[in-house]
C-alpha cells in the first residue's frame, strides 16, 4: 500500500522537529529548541491547548540557526540580525562568500525524495531581490541572466523591479545545467511543458475556486502528483535506455 502524502501546510510537533534535525545536530535537545523560540529565532504556531506546531520553513530556519552556531560560531544576536535581513529580502553584505544566501526555505519532499503537496502550498514570503543581488546569489553573469529571461525560464511583468525566491532557484538551477552542458536555449521545452501542466491544473481547479481552502489543497496535491509522475516517467526511460 502506498504511503500517504503529507497534508498541504503540514505542521510538526516539537518531537518530530527534533527527529528531523538530530541527524545533523546530535546534541540537540528539546530544551535547546524551546530556548531558540524564547530568543525569537523561530515562532512556531500554537494550538488552542498550547502545543507548538512547526512548519517546514520553521524547521529549515532552525537548521540555518544551528548550522551557523556550529560552523561559524555566530552568537544568536548576530544570527537574529541576519535572519531579520533575510526575512525582508535583503542579502547580507558579508565576507563569507561560501555561504549560499538563500532565505531559509525547503522544498518539502516525501520519504521517497519526490515533491509533495506542501511543495506547492508553502508561501514565498516577502523575499525581493534586485537584479544585482540575484546575479550574486545565483553566481551567474548578466549574459546568463539575459538568456534565462530570453527563453522565459524567468518571467517578469514589464514594470516588475524585483526577483522572487523562485526566480533565484530557477537561476541557480539553470546555472547548474549550463555547467553540465545544457544551455538556457535547450530548456525551452521545459518551459513549454510547465505551461502545459499549468493549463491542465487550471482546467481541473479553476482560478475562481481557489479561495476555498479545499480547492487550494486539491490544486497543490494535483500539482505534486503531476510532478511526481513526470519524475517517474523520466526515471523509467533513463533506466531502460
């Protein structure tokens, strides 16, 4: 029997969060998680009975905090300042150029490594990057970004000044494909395929109905299912070739 997918916007109890983080941080305790909350590094939701409920974004925020403590020996005050800047969409001007300055985030995956409905339902937050910040964070040059936009892998409205978190991810991934020999012009088929999938999703769950939480959840789960199907089809073809 197949394993049930996590619900969109799933929330984890503090014990589950400890299980998620302990493989990387074996010394982590429940008391430390509560202390980080008291210090304002993370703000989990609370149930009416007072239990903490963490989002996947909260877990990745904690992972960032713990990593900076462990690897950079940063004090909590400095980490809080950096997180505040990231929350405002500002990339800190720091000398540690080996740190990837993504706003703490996670592409939620199930135990089989594929996207779930939560992948498509987590918000992007208020991240806004200038063109210069995007170039620096994605480690690409102006020519590469122009090619990415020319082939509509990143789309912006005529008056849109800033780039989103997903734009940063696209630029970073396209840079990686370029390093492996696949240029932006070769990815036009992916853009067209994504547009077709979105059209299919819009037919199944019309825009007008998405204010309904149930419809929004259905859209997220359907999107995840399509991406999972696509992944399996490609994987099967590669294994058979």
